[in-house]
C-alpha cells in the first residue's frame, strides 16, 4: 500500500486527509494523484514528498512508499 | 483635471497649525509611481528628509491607488507609510479598509498628515469638507471601541482608521487599524500617528471616480471575480484562508517555533487551520473581495478574534503556545491595542528566551500564556521596565541586553512567519525587503521548496539540499516586482493571484481600463524597480550614508545555529554563500556592492533628481 497524506486544498478535493492505495509495481506520482484529486493539474505550485524527501510529479512510487502532497498557500 | 483613474489630488493636513489644503500632483508622477507605495515613497523622499520619526516634521501618508474605490478583484487596500520609528528607514504597510473606498470617492488619492496637534484629534473628511475634531473622549480607548464610537457619531457608511493605546504610547511597532482586525504599518506607523496626537481618520466619500472605460472595467472585473470563484483552491481557501499554512510550514521545518530556534512545533496540530475551523464563528473580508480571509473565532475569554497565519505562527508556536483559544486572546489584544502581531510575537519571544537563558530575571518563559498576556498589555501601556523595553522592539532589546545571536530582525523589523535555517532564497527575500524582515514582497519559499534540486535517477532517494544558485536572486527580484511593486502600487491584494491562481494578465488590463494608460509588463517592472531604488535611496539618505551590505543580512541565528529537530536537524545557512547570493542580487538590480543603486541605474529608472541628494551623503558608483 502507498500511504498518501493530503494537505490543504488537496485534502478538501479528495475528501480525505489520508488515503492508502494499492498499486501494482511502480506508478508516477502525478498519475496516481490525478486519479484521487479532482482538478489536480490546475494547481501550479505544489510540494511533493516521498518518504519525507522532496520529489517531482514524475518520480515513481511503489507499494511501500509514503507520499505527502500539498498545494502551497502563503501566510498572508 | 483631465486624468482618468487618478484624481491627481492629495489632501494635506497640518495638525500644528490646524490647516487643511489640497495639493495637485502632476500626471507624470501618477504614471511613474502609479499609487499606493509608489506615491508614498515619492512623497517621503521629497518631504521627510532627516526627520525625527516621532517628531512633528515626519509625514504620515495614507495612499490609495487606481484600483481603489472601484470594483476590482480584492482591490480594497490602502498603504500607510512614514519614516519608521522602529527602523529609522522607510516604513509602510497595507490594509483592507472601507477608508480607501471612501477616500477615493471623496476625491483624493492620498492624505498626508504633518505636524502635531496640541490635544488628541481626529479627522473627519466628507468629500470637500474636512474637519479636525476633538478626540479627547476617545484617547485611551482600544481600536474596536474607537471605531464603534465614531460610527455612532458619523453613521455606519464611513471608513475608519484608528490607533489604540499602543499608538498613543508610541510603541515602536504600533499599527493603524480598521474594521476590528485589519492592520497596516508594521514598522510603527501607529506610533507616528500617535506622536501627532491623531486618534483616527473618518472618511465619507460620495463622488464618482473618473474611469477611462467603465464598461471594460466592469467586464474584466466580472470575469476575474468568476475566475476566483471557479478556482479549484477556492472552496478550501474559504474554509481556512491563510491558516492552512500552519500545516505545511510545520511539515517543511519553516514554522517559527520558540523564537525561531526550531522549524516545527509539537502542538502544531492544535493551532492549525483545522482546529480554527472548529472555532470559527464568522468570516470577514475587505471591500471588493470575494475571497475573504478574516477567520473570526471566539477566544479563551469569549471575545471575537480574527486570525490569520502570521498571528498564529508568531503568537502561537513562536511563544511555545499550543492552545489556539489562548493564542486568539493575544491576537485580539494586539488588534484592539493597535500593535503589530508579528513584531509583538517576536518581541515577547525574545524576552522569553532571554529569561530562559538567565539574561532577564523576571518575565514570561515559553508556553506561559498568562505572563505573555500580561506582557502584551504592559507593552501597549508601556508599563514597567520590561513592558517599556519590549515596546522598543527586538533590535533595541538586543542592543541593550547583548542578545544579538537570537535577535530575529532585519534592519530593526522583526521576522514574519517563515523560519529560514534551510531556505536561502527566503532569507534573501527578508534581507532585501523594502521595510525589513517582511514576507509580503517576495514570498519565495514555496518556489524554493518546490524547485529544490533533485538529482539521480530515483528522485525519491535524494535529500533536499540547501543551494544558493543565482536563479534564487532572480526569483526574489521577480516576486518583489510583482508583490512589492505592482500590487503595492495598484493598490490591490496579491492573494487572488498567489492563493487561487488568478491570472496576472488581468492587472495591466484593469489598470488600462481604469486609467486609459497602456502599461506593458516592461513598464510595470520598471515602475517597480524605480520604487525599490527610491526606497533604497531613502534608507541610505536617512542613515546619512552609513550603509553597507550587512544591512541586508538575515538574523545571525540562521547562520550560527541549526534546526533542533526534524529531517534537517542541525542544518543552517552558510554566511559566505549567502553573501555571494546577495552580490548576485545587487548585480541584477544594478546596485553596487554596498547595496546602493548605481548612478546609471537611477538614471535609467528616471530618478535623476535622486542623484545629487544621495551624493551629499555618499559617493555613488
């Protein structure tokens, strides 16, 4: 299972703050998140972390990975 | 007056001599400086020379821009500026307020107040009629009650700007407040107002603002408002506003914690946007804004308090306070007393660390809400030795106590809500901001994290590395041009663009519809660069030429300590590499190695008149 922690608007759109998804083999982060988060591609600035380290949307995740993703909001 | 979009009129008030008059300013100035911060910088450069910031000769500027008073996306802002009593340099801040709508509808682009009244007064402006009225009955009151009282007298359909006890008592980071939660002028604009014995400004405007193409303005604005509502981020923004930032800054080791000694807080969850949602009782916004961000909660004393990220980061985690209802009390006190929440938070945190280290004997320690609250009130009323000391701000405290190693400020202005042990671009943004350590001009941290170098085939195996690439300096300038330049001159809120992705293309189009003047992006960038160069020239002149690149350094703590916890534990900025990044920034700006604009840069930006005056205090390259 890939454990996915969703923050901010991504959690709102996906309707959950944490998800677990079973994938076969490897999958690109963008592909995975596109299926879970409506309008995912309309967000320009986002931070993606795999196992606590920054990554890009084209990085691949596999079944034991932990993914965190957040659209970035400023503090005012 | 043939101009469209601008009135070309500034209301002048001399409180020493009880005089009021209207100054017309040239179309060329309107076009070059646009409004808001641009207009304020031009006025202060010309008029507030070598003045005592709290003396009658300082000028307090309330400046609007072409967007104000008209249906423009989140265009209800106003800039309040003066020479700063906190930093000794240029100071300003913006707030959303009905006062900007009424000011423009009264037929003015700005108000400039000089002199000092003998007794407390307030200004009442109704179109062409301006009165200086007694505020003796209001002096000493908080900003909430002051505004309510003034609305009882003048009706609800007015814009009100006021100061609280902090401004009256010349707290160095006192602000100007409006609508129980909107604040402007972190670097002490409220103290400048207090020094003039000006309690409030009440404005009622009924005129029609001349617009070049009304139909086009209506059409563009409608389109922009719809784009904001249809943005995928809008529903969540509506829920949490800027409070959503607590979660991600904490995740990325950027949440100021215990006087910026760490970047994540063990009780972050209990002060974040989700916790706030459970406490929210209403939402407030600025005029002409359809994405209101003022989340009002009930605090631990049953009072309303309007929260945003900065308040909670600096008065919460930065003080080691993990209960949002208590943090909300401090925030409400700051708003009602008229103090900047950021500088207040950093100043109290400085005291807490000094107490914990045994440098100060009495006072609050981290996590002590009760004593933090007492100190906040002592600061506002300048009670006792500690209250008086902390009212001077962190830089002054560090000079007195020798606590420079944990003094979180740049040029005297306390650092806002981003801890930068591992973020050099954000540190550069703080270092080079026009007013001191504020994020509004180049909030680059998201870009910096999002574009962190990823090496190797398997990106996920690579650590985030602190880098100092030249693109970081270029990015800071790009953002300063937009955020610190364009939006501050228009004067509009940047959040539709920053938070819900409204296209920047709307802004020059709206500006053209309002003024009839076609600005290309090159024109707008040049205007922004002009304002940055002028503000830098202002600092150098007011510092009598005693200026060097160290003024643009971030706080020492980020160089000499490391993060205390998290995946980047122990990491910090490298001073030499930061210095090289700063050189790149100067090179791109056309400033010399001291950070002073070169002659040719000033000429290119149409600031020739600045050269002889700067040459009186320093040699220009």
